[in-house]
C-alpha cells in the first residue's frame, strides 16, 4: 500500500492550490484520512481530517479557507486551499488509516511542498 501526495507548488498570497492524496495497492477499505504540514523550523501540525462518511475537522488556522474532501470510489483525498497566506508555506503530508488484505494501520505519503509568496 502506498500514498502519494502531489499538487504542491508556488502560489501568491490570496491564491489557490489543490493537493491530492492518491493511494495504491491492495486496499480493502480506508477509514480516516488526514492532511498535515510542517513549516520551516516548526513541528508538524494537523491541517485537517476526514472520516469515511465525509465528516471533517480543521485546524483553527485554516478554517474557512481550506476544504478537505474525498472520493471513496477512487480512494483519493483532496485539499483545496483558498486565500493562501505566506504562513501556509510548508511541506504537506497526507495519511490514511487503511485496511489492506493483510494489515491494518496508518500509512503516510511523501510530502509535497507548498510555497506562498507575499
């Protein structure tokens, strides 16, 4: 099982980016999925998460600007980031609680860098 986050890049303050988290491998089901980020010189923090049913929660710093959704049929999760701020600059990671044919656990994707210029 693998996760891959992609879609990062350079955006201007006030701009928009959409990140994707794709999965591959022998997956039976995916429960909670989440986005995290690590800004330069800071600890990794939770951006937000989504249950299989679609319930979401967000960090206060991104509420009203970021939206997480998922397409269960594609085992894929997305992060839409609006009104970007320079402080959103970070490496963004996705994770997922996955039941595969022989293992259940949390998997992480590699990060994708988001840079927001002022």
